[in-house]
C-alpha cells in the first residue's frame, strides 16, 4: 500500500490527502511531528519536509504540487475528462499557476505565519519556542483578505477556480483555507463568493477526513466542521 508522510496542520499535506481522496486512493498515513528534524523524512526527501508520497512502485515523490500532478497522471487517467487536471495545455497552465499561487504565495503570506505562530508553536514549543510573533500574525490577518477577494473574483467569473470543473487548483486553495479555518482565522464576512465556493468544496466526501482532524493541544474553531458554517 502507498504511504503518505504528513502532518494534519500542514496545508501541502492536506492538499495531497484531498487529491488522494478524490481519486479514491487508499494509503497508509504516517504522521510526522511539526517543525521537527526527522532523519526518516530526510532519507526520503533531502528538503526534510512533508508531505512525502511513497508509491507501490518504489517512487518517492515530493513536494505537494509534484505529488498532485503525479497522482493526476497515475490515478487520474481512469477518470478521463473528470480528472483534476485539464485536457488542454492552456487550461493545465492555468491550473498550475493557481496551484502555485495558493501553495506558494498564499501559504507564505498567510497560512504559514498564522498557523505556525498560533498553532504549531503551541504544540511544538521545544522545536521553535518563544511567544507568537505579533508582527507575523498581523501581516497574515491583513493578507488573507486579499486572497479571499481573489478567490471571489475567480469564482464569480468561472464555475470553479480554473473553469467549468473542479481541479487541483480548488484543492490547493481549499487546503490552505482549511488550515486557517481550523484556527478560526478566516474573515468570511464580506467574502460571500469565496465562502460559497469553500462550502462547495467542504461538502465533498473527500473533505470529511480533513474536517475530522483533531490535533492534540490545538483544538479547531467551533464552526470548523460545520458544513453550514
């Protein structure tokens, strides 16, 4: 059985879990402590980060955007036109652009500072101690509004973020949002289009394991698993 090394509050890990679930792929889940140096992970991925996907064919794949495309190529083929990556080169380019936008830009500007400062430092104080960085928190809370507005802009013009069907881009964005929503840090008021889009993704069967996540020492916001917010 394939193995996924992950952490529940890592957005990239959540993205891969969503892709796996959309393709109906069963894997062994191995949780890795956050912000910690792991010799096992370093042996698999020289960057020392999760997620890492170890396939049955001995392929070891990382980071998350590469895993997503690998799964689309190896598992998505049986889904035909309903796969998570578009059929045309132009549409695939747009999908990749948005996966990078949310997985890189939004993660750096919003998810990482808020989740790390508000949650991960709480559950891994010996790894990266000290009190939360108030400057980073303020910046993340400011930047999230811009990203929610961008999601709203996209879905007001398309059925999904990339076009007429759900794609890897929707799952990449939803993975980032879900970590922030776990922390109760998503200002949904005034962002109705983004809220409606997230509710659509959140209600999919693939999202149920994500909504069931409970991290010891860092409980989710009260509304986190509520499909009606």
